[in-house]
């Protein structure tokens, strides 16, 4: 059943939000799932190759280093309990560039980490299969499970998914705990000697290899909008998940080194399989393969969920396309963000090697932490009231910055070089797309009053008609419809709600009854003349900016507005129309209609040819009206009384261009008038016509004196109706569209 306009409006002004259903146990489960991934099943062997038995010390040291960042995130979550994690914290305190940088690398890091977990899942599924496989079977399995997780989370009810995920994550913890307990009966202390076969430097260099295993804590605050009492629950959940993970990592490292010589661990792709076989006998590999599958699946699903929430948050702020900020009504999930995430993970799996994926994940996640430390420092500096009671915590931003910067530069040259490439791509995305869209989002929001949005891969001709004055609504709509009759396309009607700086957009819209009435009147006018329109209400800090931003967002080809009233005195601020003319990168057309009747008929239309800049739009407007009303067109130009050959030749060329542009069945004639008083002559000449079509001058004039331009002064003095146009050059339009 179709909803009426008011019902639709009331429904759409409710900001999209998640249900708060995750408690302390659920949040801790999410963190443990992301922390206890396939890393321990795979990376423990790679790290053993570098550190030897001192791998135990490496895991403990890495856990302590990561715990400092966990404490910093806990503090941030207490102060800013919002979804988006590190991105939100950096954006709140560092602004646009700092927020985007953090979000960009955090999103990439999550994608690469998910790809790593998916490969881990595939390797252990294949090992459980027990038969050798050829080619890229592991990658195909990894891509398949990634796409399956995305599909399940988009379309299935959230309750069942959470229960399954909980069993999977804690099932992995149980298997690792069993492995640890039974390993005490198979310890070989001699395996610990020498403890530093590669020196102390080897122990510390292994930190950069396994540090990715300790990133999962930061995915908890990504889900802040779904967590009950996030300011209390998130800090506790992050600390608990880190306590559990550090304990298990250290004990697993101890069990592995004491059960199997480190050289054997280092040479195995599945080192814990060796440990399980030593402890449980010939079938031990089955137990650990199941654990690897559970760990990989739990980490993959936790990271995919958290990554989608962070992408969703960036979509809401318009750093990423708006579609990524939409929630699925049935599953209450950010469907588009989830699907885009799993597709990017699948692409990373398809085109990159596992070692490269691990390096890219390490660089991206480490780099994303640096702006967060700066944001924490800024919070403590500018807001003394939120500083922690423990004085040493004031140094957390400095400690974490040094730790993560040191770890970042401990990565190999390939990781750093690829990180630089990711930074360059991010800069291109930010400066060509994200910056201007984020700025536009801060200036206002749109409410499209349609139940089903129209979408097309092909460009559609669009005219934007801002509605405010009831006396001009019918004229603007009927003229726009006349243009549409010739070119086809869509009319977008707009009402703008002006919102003060300190008022939330959704709050302002809940009280925007007058603005809704404006749109209702416009739709009623449109229906009475059988005109189809797309209605939009925009909440905006400035009305003119709202009009310009809607024209950009809807990719409109033309803005049609009523002619502004003259300013009462020179001190008046510029009219809204003048601001639009000055700043819009969309063609603009102003209508001054002097005939009080509703006939909207013109029999004699004059077109003043001044230059080529506005020629096409003037001709299009005049021809549309002439053909509809069977009117006669007159193209006229002015020359000074003592003109020269060059001036005459220029006028002739312009007249020829205008006639070539006409392409109409309407009758027309041309005339050239000599005069030294342009304003007076145009005003006098237009007295014989119903409508004068002219272009606005192209010289650089400020928005304050735009009201005093020749075209405005002439339009106000002539007795007939006037259409005043301003065309934007294709180059300017293209530049703005980038």
C-alpha cells in the first residue's frame, strides 16, 4: 500500500541506527574471535624460524605492546562511544583528513586481514580433507567461504548468526585450551636450548610478524552502536579479550616449543598439526585442523562484520558512497558495505600471494593507529575533564605512537613500498571524491520523498526546481515541464529547511512542517498539470548551499528559479538566487513572470544575443516555449552607432551561430540595432514582446554586487516577462564532477 507524503516523511527523518543487543559477553566474543584467528595456527611457525625458542618471549612482549594500544582504545571508547572505532576517534578530533587517513588504512587492513583468515580456513579445510590438491584450490575455497559469509550476514536473521558465531569462537578457544592442558604431559625442556639461537634481535624482529594476531581488540568499538552501554562495556570487553588472547598465545607458544623442536615448527605450514600429533597421536591433526577451521572462520566473520561497520560509518560521513551507509530493513545490516567488503576480500585473494597479503595487512593496520594516538593526545589536551584518574595514562598516546611507529618501520622494504602506494591511492580518492562529498554531507542531508528510488546506468536529463514562493511555483513547474517535453528527463522539486549550526539535521526536520507544506503544494501543482516530479526536502546550514548541493548530488543539468526581489538597500546580504548564480556549477535559469493570468502563453519572444557563452541554453528555452505556444521568435543584437568592421563581423558570426542552433519549426526573424545606450535600448525594444530571453554577463563579479549587474538591472526594468540564463562551461562542469 502506497504511503502518503507525511507518513513517508516521518519514516525517513528517523536516522538509521542499529539495535543495541550486544552485552559484555557478546562484545568479548567478538574481540576474541578477531584476536584468536588463524594467525596462531600459521604464523607461529614463521615466527619460530626467526626467534627460535624465544618465541615465547616474543608473544609475551607483543601482547604487552599491543595492550598499551588496547588501553588507549578503551579510553577513547569511554569518551566517544560511537561506531567506527579508530576512524571515528580520529575524525572527531583531527577532522576530515585525519579521519579519512585512519579509516582508509583501517578498512584496507581489515580487508587484507580477512583475506589472511580466509586462506587459513582454506588450508585447514584442505588438510582435514586428507588428500593432496592441485593448483589454486586453497584460494577458491577461501573466496567461496568469504562470499558465503557475506551472503549469510546480509540475508539471514541476526539472532541465529550470533549464536553460531559464539559457538565457533569459543569452540576454538576450547580446542586450544585442551591442546595446552595435554601438552603438559609431553614437555621436552631440552627444546628450549639455546633460547636465543638468532640472538635477542631475532626475538624482537619476530614481533612484526605476529603483531597482526593482536589487532582484534580494535574491532570491538567498530560495533559500538550495537553494544549496550558502550562507554562501559567496550573498555571491559577489549581488556578481557586481550587477557584471554595473550594468555592462550603465550601458553600455546610454550606448548609448541616444549613439544616440538623449533626447527621442525619453522619448516611446517601447519605447525600446530605437529604439536597435536605429538600430543594426541596419529589422529591429532584432525583435532587441530578442526580448531584451525573454527579459528579462521570466527576471525573471518568477526573481521568482516567489524569492517562493514567501519565502512558504514565512513559512508554516513560520505567519505565513501552514500549507498554504503544504508541498513537492510530485514536483517538490520549494512548490506552494501558487507557485500563490497567481501568482494574486495575476494579480489585480494585472487590477485595477491599470502605473504604479500600479510605484509599489506600489517602495514595498513599499524599505520591506522598513528592518527588515533594523535587524536587521543588532542582529547586529553583540550578536554581536561575527561582525563583519567591514573596520571600515567596521560602518556598512553605518546607510548602507543612510539610503539606502533617503531613496529611500522621494522617492516621490510616491500611492505613499506606497498604502503606508500596505498597512501597515494588514498590521497587520490580523498582529494578527488571524499573531501568534497564529506564537506557536502556536513552541510546538510536529503530526504527523498519516494518509496522506491529510481536508478539507471544511463544519464538522465534533470531539472532542479527549488520551491519557496507559492506565487511562482506553478510558473516554474510548467516552464520546466515545457523543457522536459522537448528533451525528456526528470523534474526534481526541492524545499530547503534552514538549520542553525548547533542543531542536528534530523531534529530540525522533525519540526519542518512548513517545509513539508511547501513540497506538498508543489506536488499538488504538478499533479494538476499532470507533471511528474521527484520531491526532495533538504536540511541545510544555508539555503543557497542546499540548492547547490542537491543539484550536484542529483546530477542536475539545470536549476530553474524565480527572479529575486530587489534588495531594499545596499547593506542587504546577497539574495539566495544571487548566491546560487555565483557558486553553482550547474546551468541556472531565472524566470521573471509579469502576467498574472495562469495562461502562461507567449506569442512574441525576443532573444538578446550578447555572446556565445549562454547561447545554447537561451535558444533551448526560447524554442521550447515558442513551439508550445506557436510563438514567433526575434533574435536581436546591438551595435554601437559608430561601429567598425571588426564589431560588425563579430555580430554576424554570433547571429549565424544562433540560427544554426535554432533547429525549430517556429517562425523567426533577426534584427540588429545601433545604439550607444544598451540598457535603454533593450528596455525599449522589449516593450513589443511578451518575453525577453537573455544571458547573464560572464565577467567576474562578487556575490555582493551581482544584484547590480547589467542583466539584473535590465530584467527588473523591462515590462515583459524575462528569462535570464547562466551557462557553465563544460570544463568547469567536468572539473567539479571529479
